[in-house]
C-alpha cells in the first residue's frame, strides 16, 4: 500500500515538469524581422518627437528553394510602417497591422535617418528598446542614412531579394574599401553611451532604386550623443588608418608621374605619451603599414631598389597627409576624441587621466590642446603574385 502512494506521489510530482511550451508560437505565425528603419516625422512644441518605424519582414515563400528559385513575382519581404512617440509602442501597434507576430532575434541592420541623430540625446533614447528588449541582439549593425531611412529598405537590389540582407552584405564586404569604416554594432554603441565617449558610425547613401553605398562616417559628440559632422571619404580613410587594424583596401599614389595602386595587407597603430602636462600633452602615433603593389603604370622595373624606395616614400606621404587631415578636423575643428586617445590614457596612465578626464572634451578641452604627432612606416611586401621584395626594405 505504501508503494502505491509512493507511485502516485512520484507521478504527480512529474506533472510539475510537464508544463509544455506555454509561450509557443508556431513558426508559420512569426514575422521574421531582418531590418528596421527609423525616421523623424515631427518635433513637437513640447519637446517630444513623432517617430516613424519601418520593419522589414521576410516572406519565405518569396525566397523559393535553391532548386526552384523564387516563386514568380512574389516579393521576398514585406515592409510595415507605423508612427508614434515610442518605438516600443509602435512595435506593439504593428502587431495589429500584420497577421504575423513580429520576431526580432534574426534582425541584421538598423537604419537611422540623419534627422534623428542630429537631435541631442534622441539617438540614445530610441536605442534604449533595442538594448533592453530580450529579443534584440547586440550584433545588430547600425548605419546612418542621409534622407529618409525608410527608403533604404525600399530599394530593389539586383543580386539580393531582401534589401536589409543586401545592406548587411555591403557592410560585411566594406573591408575592400579603405575609405570605409568597419561595421558598428549596437553592443559597441551601448558601451560608448555609458562611457559618454565620442564615436563614429558609418553612413549610407542611396544611389538609385537598386543600390546604396557607403558615404563617409557620422561623428557623434559623446556628451550630448548627437551627430555633429559627416566625414568626407578622405577624412574617413584617415580615421581608418588611425583606428582600424583590418585595413585591406587599395590606396593610390604617384611615382615618377605615374599611378601606382597599393593593396593594403596590414595596418597597426600604437600611441605613446610624452610630456604629460595638461595644457600640452605630447601624443605620438606610430602607424605601421604593410602592402603590395597591386597595379602600376610606367616602365620602371619594380625590382629596382630605388623604385621600391620611391613607392614606399610616396605611400608614407599619402598616409600621413590623410591622417593629419583627419586629426585637424576632429581635434582642432570638432574637438571630439574619436581617435581613442582618452581611452588609451585611461588604460595606461590612470592617475594622469583622473586629472584631465573632467575637462578632456569639454571645459578646458585638454584634448584639443594636445600636440599630436604622426609617424608612418611603410613596408612593400610583394610586387606581384609571388615576387617578394621584403628584403629591399631593409
């Protein structure tokens, strides 16, 4: 009899672990959102904002199968747009506009219009839900677009069926262009928002109905968290040499009056501090560049030591000019530390950093008073597919 009651007790106890998937949603009823765009509709007199959110959902039947291809003229995506004062509120409203439940765990890109990021603090506020919501991923890529962000999700790319995935692929392949920054993720921006450091985010330009391209970078002031300037292609390239270690793009120079294209293979930077005085901090930035001769014009032999030395010197001059142009813009004109100098001070010279941190980018702005010197060293590794000339550099 005791065993009988024991069996009943065990059976009832097991029921506690058989609750099933109480929050299950059938996959056919999910609206897989792969991209979002946020635009500014109106700035109201009371200081609030009317926002427009566009979510791009994948339509699986429009993708087709690898063997069958697409299914006729059916689009592989659907854009849903709604307006409101809160991104969270708008997202909930979208549930009433579609038969699918919005699902954000596969979201790839977030496109934000310049009108949004030009308003102090608004950018950080609209990112709050993307940081806080459990469905959102920290790996969502951020990009700023000139004009309406919604239009970036309306393009019809020739080689992709879903515009958001096309934009993601474009950002992934940007390493082949030296004037482009590496993609920025929401997780990275969250850290910058907490530290109130100035930063940059890649910009996007709508070329036509079928394509977009990178267009410089948006500079954000850390304290107010809003966009204050758009870097040109040359200024963005200079910033890449100062901050990016994954440079693989080409750079053009002239040697003996003829064009030479250098394929970058490796870029490394290091920062040293001398004369640690508040009003005249000495900052030395060493940039080591390795590259190959990818293309050249002219008849001079590439195996000539004097020719390789000219290529090396011309590349060093070009990189130095780009870098110094960027430094003059962000340090002297904009007075924002997007170079990461303050972060290096914090990590390497904490005691000194504590004496300047409150006036680094504001107040006395010791950052803008710093004396930044750049040293560029270039090594030409190859002149063709297999002819190494590294020994010539020695």
